[in-house]
C-alpha cells in the first residue's frame, strides 16, 4: 500500500478534499491562458498522487514553474524564480525535508537540457505536450534528473484525470477549455510554432463532454482556448471537420452554460460561420480578441502575417455588421526589425480607425531560432520604448472611452467572487469589463446591473433586477 493509499484510508475520502494530504505542491504559472489551463491539469494529476495545493513555496515538497517563452523578459523570470527556489530548497534540506523542482511549459520545451545546466536546483524539465507523464517523471526523478520534451503520439488529453465537481467549482464559475493547440502560421517573431508544435484540434465529442462536466459542476462561462483557436478544425460526430463557428453552436446548447468566449484568434481564420455565430448566438459574448500586431503592410508582410491593414479593417467591418456592439481587443508589437516612424504611424492610424476596447502591446523581443531575430534593421531599445509609450497612451484613452460609454447602460454581469470591499461582489460584463456591485448576491448568478460609474480599472453598478438570461 502506497503512502497515498494509506492517507486515503485514514481519511476515508480522496486525500485532496479532506485536507489531510501528506505532500504539498506549489504550482506557479506564467504567460497565457493555455498555461493556466495546463497548470490546473497538472494539479489535477497531482491530486490523484496525493498532493495538496499550497500557495506557500516554502512548505512545498514539489515546486512546479509553468513557464512562458514568448518574450525574453518572460523567459528570464524563470531563472530569477529558480534563484529563490534554490534558497528555499536549501533551507528545507537543513530541516531534513526534500524538495523536488520541476520546470514545465514553453521555456522547458525550448531550452530542455540547458535548464539543468544553468540551474542545478532543477530535477525535472517537462514540455507542454508531456506533462500527463508527471507521475512517471517524478518517480524517475528520485534516481536521476529528467528531461521530457517529446511530442508524444499518445493523446495527452486522454490521459488527464477528470477533476471532481467540487474541484472544478472551487476554481470559480468561469473556466478555460483547451480545444486546439499549436500553430502553423509561423509569424517571423514568434516561438509558439516551435514550443507548442503543429496545429492540432481536439474532437468535438471530447470537448462537449468536458464542457458538460464543467456545466454540471456549476460553471456558467467557458472560454475556449488555443494558440490559434479560430483555426479549429476538430472531427465532428459526423466524421467531418468542424469549424469553430459550428462548435460554438453545438456548445451553446449545453444547459447551464450561459456564456461562451474564445481566444486567441488569427485574422485569416475569421470565417463566415464564426462571424454568423456572433450574430446568432446570445451565449457568445460580444468580445473579440483579434491580434493585428502592426498597421503597416510592409511590416505585416515581414512578420509573415499574410494579411494587410485594410484586410483587418474589412474583417472588423464584417464582424461589426453581425454584432454591432462587439468589443474589440488586439495585440501589438512595436519596433519590429525595419519599422520606421512612418510604419509606426500606420499602426497608430489603424488603432484610430478601428477603436479598441482593450489591448496588449509589447516591444519586439528577438527570440532565438525565429527568423525575425536574424533580420537587419533591429530597432534601438529607446525607440521601441518611445513608440510603446505613445501607442499605450492611445490604447488607454480608447479603453477609458469604451468604459465610460457603458455608464448609464444596464449590462448582464456574471458574478464571480467577493468584491474589493465587504458587501461588494465582483463580476464581468459581456465585454469582459470587471464590474463591482453592492449588495447580497450569489456567486454564479447573472444579474442585470445598471452601470453608474467607470473607475480606472472597474465599472461600478447597482442591481437593476433579474438579468435577461436568468429570467428566461
Ligand atoms: N516580441 C514581442 N511580442 C511578441 N509576441 C509574440 N512574440 C513576440 C516577440 N518576439 C506577442 C504577440 C502575440 C502575443 C501573445 O505576444 O503580440 O500576439
Ligand atoms: Fe505566434 Fe500567433 Fe503567429 Fe501562431 S499566429 S506564430 S501563435 S503570433
């Protein structure tokens, strides 16, 4: 009988839920939503192995850093965190306690064995396609340091445990669901096609099963995620390849799921079926994250985006014709190699033409192994910083204007957690804006809220009665 079985017998129930687990795991995630989803799946696997989750690194027998490689700053964070982990491991060793250290995620995939060389504190390096093998890797790590950065032929998702309803609901009323992984677009600045591999889509039936399980546990909002989510082409129950639009129609019929979102999309994959889904499905929230990256055609071409600035404007027009109130969001990169002042002006012009409700913007960061890192015309840091500040000022003004535009309107708000102050609850509007609401309300409810004020980061509102969806 293993230690976990013994603990389970003592408690008479799964170790995790009884709070009498013998081992503790600290999992820290960096970067995108895909990593948040993966980190949750790793804690599900660890729960089966008898680990309880802790937010305290110094009491953890197992430390997992789920890393991001997208920009240099993100990748370097892991090494500074490993410095702290090293000190903790040493202190714990003096007290006679072992600590196993795992580096997972995209830095693990990209750097592999190099991490073991740079950071002797690390015991296991595991890529995003192999973390379902964590139990075997941890067992092996008792004897030697381990690296697993394969792209295995077995389906990772098939091997992941199904978490209990209590565990799912314990994480909140909104959940991520991975439907697609990897990317075949090869934008010249991006590491994703190398770290996450080729594009693959999960079958519709598997996704629907996971969505039903989430709904039964009390989840009200599902965000479908993938590096290139609208390139989705998973096998449908009829054997045909289904598009994201078709999948959304199917999932909208699951009882209990009031809200659907998806991210991140590529402009080239915004097909008619997806745009029509925005027109037809009340559950599909009026929010679209559609990265454009830059406004100048010359730069878009060098980025291998395979769309122009005007093509992006036309897509936005079509989406707005289908769903006039849709809130648009984007990613931008400033200072891509060869970007001139005139090119950057095209980005500002595109932002003014489109109007964004929110956005993420970054200085170009050369990533080893990507074509852009080798290009002539690398832009000096000071120029990048100056352009980023100007772009962010414009985007911030647009965000504030969008938020102010909702004052006086009544919006359906999904209540997610207790608010900042006692007597407040916090939720999200259909446009993904954080909303603070006074009064007694149940988490998971969707309530109609009259927006009375727009703060710097949140909207403030008062209850306006039952929400349209819940009242129906
Ligand atoms: N430098 C700066 N930003 C990058 N992104 C991806 N690669 C880089 C890079 N090398 C940004 C893109 C992408 C977002 C997730 O990160 O804008 O859409
Ligand atoms: Fe990277 Fe997105 Fe381009 Fe794919 S589409 S290469 S994930 S930026």
